[in-house]
C-alpha cells in the first residue's frame, strides 16, 4: 500500500484576496490527512473514511456526483483521469487528525494526499502546479465552492519553518521565514461549522466579479482606493477590504523581517475588523472566539479562511496562554508520500 500525507493550512493574513488575483501569506501545518492506496482488480474505487466509519464505492470511469467527503474523492479521481493520468482501480483508506469544517482546509489536505497516492499507484511523477489547479477544479465543479488557489498552493508548496508570500496574479511564491521566538500562533474553533459551498462565500466572489466589471478592470488587483467611491454599497466596502488586505500582507512581511511581532498582531486585528465590517464574513460565534483570544492576551486575532464559521487565528506574546481547546500552529512540510 502507498501512503501520502496532505497537510492542513493556516493563512497568516491575506483573506479573500486569492480569487481577486491578490496577495496572501499561508503556511502548511503538521496536522493533516493520510491516504493509503492499493491497486485492486476490477473497475471501481472503494474508499474508506476510517474516522467516520463510512465507505464509498464508485465506478472509475465517470463517477456520479455525491455529497460530503465523497465529493472530494470522486472529484479527485475523475479530474485526474480527465487530465490523462492512468489512475487504476483502487482501495483507499483515509484518516486524519485535522478538524473537519474548522477552516483549516481539510478539503485541500484530503485532495492533495489523494492526488499523490493515486499518482504513485499510476507510477507517475506529480506536477504540483497542475495538482493545485486540479484541486481548485474539484472544489469548483464537484463540491460547488467557488474557491481560489490559496489552500492548494499552501498544501503543495508549504515549507517547514516558513510562510509563503503568494502573489496569485504572477503565481510567484516567496518563502518568508516565520521565526516567532517565544511568541506563538494558535487557532481556536468557533464551533460554528464552516462550509464554503453553503455559506455566503460564493456570493462574495460574485460581488467582487461585479465590482471588477463595473470598474472595467480584469481583476480587483488593478483597482485602487480612488475607485472605491465610484461603487455602490456593499461593493465599495468589499473592494476596500481587498485593496487594504493586499497591503496588509506586505506590511506583515516587513514586520516579520524586523521581528516586530506587536505590529503583526496589530495587522491581524486590522484584518479582522475589515473582514467583519467591510467584507462581512464574521458571525456572533466568531466574534466571541476572537474576544476569548484577546481576553487570553492575544496581540492580534482574526477570523481565518472563508469565514461564516470556522476558526480564529491569534498571535500570543511570551507568557500568554491561549484558551483551552486552542491548537498551536507552526509551519510544516507540504503534501508528500510517506
Ligand atoms: C477559503 C478558500 C480560499 C480563500 C479563503 C479566503 O479558504 O478555499 O480559496 O478564498 O477562503 O481567503
């Protein structure tokens, strides 16, 4: 049996910028999903989700659409085959230690591990940029979430010890060492489940496309703060968030280079205020979770990922203890064969 591991991801800053050709600063984490795969006779895929005690069985050629975790498995198999990869009939075992639906991208973790395991069975070398695009197609066409490339780039290109400054327009990835000394980063689940296909995520993406069309630009990367007053509410607020969030990514990179972690905390707080008031992706549960992080002494805390539920990310100075139930996060390696 071949085995592959796909990591979850944390995005330090740069939220709802990826599908606007913007900037983000994610890293892969140690928690993730492991997929075991072995060839079997016949023309089916049999997949076992061990943590859920569930099984799926579907034809290798043209799998029908499905819901939940099955959509990711069927979509990945179908998209790999449509791209010409010789994925054989297989039995798959899936297990992980990454909370599902908590905004840590359990979906990209699963897809990346599936891709590497299935390509190993096919005895093919992975082209990671191809797998990034394939992962996004699975989300867009099989799951119904119009997500961008952030999660897939983070899980396929993450580096131990570093975040990645990603410029989506140029598809440029720059390693940004994340040396926090005695400071810590932690995530805490708001316990309001996060689901990009069912939340207002697709609506936000649509609003950004509308704003770009009204401004006559190809993407909001070309929009400037002078453009904002030309747009009706709420498009003006959405665009202001995107422009200022791109700027916060670069200010965070500079603050990290200067080891100015207080400033990184202030940028996380500013990002949260913008995601709450301008982009409107927060919820009462997320606000409570941010407050719990700040009450525990966080220098900055913000909703992370798509929002409308999921987790809060916070930065703690030396000596401050994250609230009970938090998970400490540090940059770990990208998806890999074990
Ligand atoms: C989700 C999506 C990403 C990105 C973030 C918001 O995680 O999967 O593509 O849009 O939300 O930054």
